[in-house]
C-alpha cells in the first residue's frame, strides 16, 4: 500500500511542478501543435501550443514508480509492471517519431498510417512474447494464452491453434489487436483540451482498484480461504500492477493541471499512444481483456464514430452520419462549448468505468462456495 501511494504522489509532483519547464523547452525546440484546416475554427487559436506532453507523463511515471520501489526496499520490482512500462515507453517512442515529423514538416501528417501500425505491431509483438515467459514460483506467467473477460475464459488460443506455432501466432495476433485498438482509440480521443487525459485517469485508475482486489484475493496468498479457491485470481504480481497504474494516474493528474482548457501543452501522439499501450498492457496482464471494452468505453465510442463515419461515407458516396468525426468534434460543430463536451464525455467515461469495475466485483460476489 505504501508503494502504491508513494508512486502516485511522486509522479503527480513531477508532472505538476515540472510540466511548465518542459513547456518552455518544447517552445524553444519549436515543438508546437499543427492544427488541421478542416477542423473547428476555434481550434486555430491552439496552433503552436507545446505538444509531445507524453514525454512528461512517461518520465513522471518512470520516476514515480522506480523511486517508490527503491524507497520500499525493492518490493514491486517484478516483471509484470516492467512489461507495462515497456509497452508504454515503446508505443510512446512510435508516437514521438510521428509527432517529431509533424512539427518538423509543419503538417498534420507524420508517420504514414501503415508505418505507425508497423511500429505498434513490433512493440506489441515483443511485449506478447515476453509476457508468456518469466513464470513465477507457482508457474504463472504474466500473460495467458487464454482469452480473458474478468478472468481467463475456457478459450485457449494454443488449443485452437492445434500445433504450438499456430497457437503462438493466434496469441500474438490477439495481443496486437488489443494493443493497436487501445492505443489508436486513445489517440483518436485526444482532440480536445484534457479529454483524453481525464478519460485515461478514470480508465487506468480502475486498474488500481482491480489490481489491489486481485492481490487481496490472490490464489497464492497464505491468507486466502482454501474453501473458496475458485473465487481467487491466478494473476501474477497484481499489487505491482496496481502500483504502476497509480504512478501513471499520478502523472496524468499533475499533467491535467496544464492540459485542461486552455491547454498549455498537449499529449501529442507520444502521450496518447503511450497511454493506450499502458491501458492495453494492464488489461492483458490482469486478465481482463474483454472487460476493457467497458473500462475504455469512451475510447471505444470515439474510435467507433470514426469507423462508422468512414464506412457510411464510402457506402453512400459522400454522405455523413456526423458533422465531423471523431464524435467530440460533431458536438463542437453543433455549438457545444469545448469545456462542455469534455466534461460530459468525462461523465460518460466515468459511468462506463464504474460499470466495468462493478461488473468485475459482481462476478466475484456471484461465485458461491
């Protein structure tokens, strides 16, 4: 518990007090946001705002987590949180390359679509391979080849594959699907001041609760009720996952102080891809993969609006469902103030997170002895 609180407090302090320093540095480096001409006209005032704020969040998370572990005598330095940080930093690097190309060329397009996906696939594939290695003393690896909802389901991709190599390929495809969907969905959501940051606080914050509860109900705990083993969780390092989630949330809370409207710094693809990667990794390693559809429900709505818009546009040869996608721009063009859109979307995201965490707890309650 002490490590959890320390990680959150240290990362919050780092991002809260040092973000202005990074804002000045990024302005000197001319790392300013480029604004699309086809977006809401009010957004043109944001041109030149410091971007790549994901660098601050990643650094704050790393400092908060590792210092907290050091202060607590090394407790928590296990493979699962390191895998979360690997996914976060790896996808952050992909986003940084994209952001750097945008700022250097002063255009809204950085990496090509397939180049960005390739970077995501490389990071997610390495993550997936590492995650089914490093078994604990009980023989449990950080990730499982079974598809999970609130815990592992009886759908083992290794069994479906028939032979090991096919099963591994199916498993890596599944991991890549989760990672690319989550990271791109957070990226799509990052279009208004504070929107993706606040929504990420809620979604990633849920894994503090989930990880702590899985730790209290771990099948490997000496205090677990041996008569209710079917209610316990076979998750490796659940408390350590909660600690790294707390470090990320702390970094986001401090960053939101400067990212809320009118934003002095943006996440950029560096931040949005990193946060999506962290969210995907937490879902995979806590064995709550399909539950991410609820916990990250706002991100699903945002990316879904883009998919629907494009599909309808092609099917009807030019007609649109929304005035503009992602859907938050639709409400802006309808006359909603930016702050109104952000707060209402936070409410929607919070309700979906509550539904996800509630479903997680109700599943545990429903398991009778």
